């Protein structure tokens, strides 16, 4: 008797008699190739076979039937082994649907009431795939679609997979390389430190000028992410222009995150040259997302952005009683008319889980800018939020955002909304979010 793939295969006495080589060389015994055990099997068969030949017709027929059963068993056990070897492959369907009642004060001078899509994380569904290639290496992919939960239309300019579309290889020791449409490192590394990500709904820094709210994605990008080493992980990526003019509408980004106990902090930078260029619409940054809800992508004179450079640092610290979040970003806009704008944003927030199901938080944001023409706008913003979990995947939320323009700023503009006719604007929201 011998065990192959967990099955007990018993050899009838007197049926081998020199035929073990034929048996072992048969392609039916694929399992032998996998575990390299031919020699051991051959030795076992030889040691347990009878030297006496089957002499009668009945004995010969019995041996033939026995070999047939043995071959069938080998096929079954080999197939099972092959299926087990590929059992680590997976494709996961996931998503978020978020919808709220919304009140906005002073949208172009008038109040607005309605239902809004994605005020607490934008709706999406996606496929996350992984195939184990062995040796700690896997093939990975991600396809993610964005849509409106109020009317069903596609987001990101109508793209089927406008949020993510990439494929790559991952290794436990060497890291992950992916290629396709991906987030930059400001969004990937630093966004966790923003109150809008946790409880503040659409209360990101004005116009998401630092891209911490995941507005801009990089097409044609190749990204490397390192494994975590003592809490530190690093990443870098380059978005190709896909043009004979190598620098026209290209982008590159670097970042790193460190996590140790209650502390988590990150830093990143992103440079976009010729973003959303009309001369190269197939480049790294497209017009479907660049400058969405932003008052900064054109100069005071109306010229387009020729380059945008972002640097940011942020972190959270869990004091057990409360959690603190803070970040600072510095953004430079160069315009085609040779003017420029430097925007800076600073945020400090605190949140507390008052019950296992209830989270409350408040944050203050100061954004200030300096144009090369000596115009200096400022904005003050306060975010408050309450989140109540109905289950591990479903929650109800309330959020309020108040923004006030100061200095040379002429209007307020909360993200995803039109500017106010005065220097203040308020958003109030009550909604539901479901994850799957």
C-alpha cells in the first residue's frame, strides 16, 4: 500500500513483476512530478512486489483490472493536488454606497436643499484580484468604478473604471509594482490625517488644492510600494505623458508612512507638469478630475496651470481618551501667464468614540495663499461630525461644515459646490453609508 495525494493505493500482490517502470513513467502519475518522489515510489513498488508471474488467464485479467483502478485513482488524486495548488487565487467584490440629505447656504446667493451622493465617501464598486504564484509572489489587479448613488451616472468623466485600473506583481520580501490608473502619494499616504476622511464629510481643504481628498488620479503610471519595515513603508510612482513631448502632462510622486503603536504619520510630494493639457489629453492627468471644485487651477488673469507641486505631512495620535489628527500642506501653482500662487493649509482635529458605536469629532482648518501679484486670500473652516454604526458595515452620519473667506478672498466654496455670493457658506448633511 502507498499514499498518493492523501489516497491509499493498494497494489495487488503479484501484479507488478517488472512493470513498475511502465507504471511510474506513465503521465497519469503527475503527482510524482510535483513532489519529485519517483525514486521513492519505485523503491517501494520493488520492495513490495512479488517475483512470481501471474500464470492463469483469470490472474492476468485481475491484474489488468487492478492497474486500471490504480490509474484512475492517480488521475483523481493528481487533479485534487493541482486544485489545491491553485487554491490561493481570489477575486473580491467590494463597494461603498453613501447618500445624504443636504442643506447648503448661499450657493450663488441662494439656499439649496436636496439629496447628495457620496458626502461621506464617494460611491464605488470594485474588483480586487490576487493569484498566488508561489515563493511569496502574487499577481494582483484592481478595477474600481465610481458612480452617483442618486441618479446612477458614472463618475470620473464617465469612465468605466475611473477610480482605479491597474495590474502588477507583489512579493512579500521585495514589495509591489503596479501599472495603470492610480492615486498619487498625497492621496495614498497622507489623506488619513484629514478630518474629512474620518468624520468631516466633504470638509476637505478648499478646492482640495493639495489632493488629500483623492480628487486627482494619475493615468499611465507605474508605482512601486515597499514592504513595511519596523513600521516604515515607502512608495514612488511616475505617470507617463505618453507623448513624444516627454514632459508634457506627466507626473511623479513620492511618499512614506510610519506607524508605531498609537502614532501614525506620513509625508508625500506630487509634481504635475502640464496637468490636463489640451495638447495632450492622453497624458498623466486628465480634465475629468483635475481642478474639480477648485478655484485655483486658473490664474487671476485666467491662464491655465502649467505646473503644480504639492508637499504635505500629516499624522494621528491615539490618546485612548481622544484621537488627534493634524496636517500641513504646501502647494505651488505656476500659471501659463508666468504668474503663480502658493497655497498653504494647516489642520488640527480631535475625535472621540463616546460609545463603541458612536464617534464624534471637530476640526479647524486654515488655508492661506499668496499670489505673485500680491493678492493674499485666506479661508477659515470648521468641520463637525457624528457617526453612529448600525453594524460593522453600515452607519448613519451627521456633518456640518462652515467656511469663511478672509483677506483678499472674495467668496467661500465648500468642496463639490458652487461659490457663495458672500464670504461665508455652510453645509449640513444627514445620511447613510453602507460598505460591502
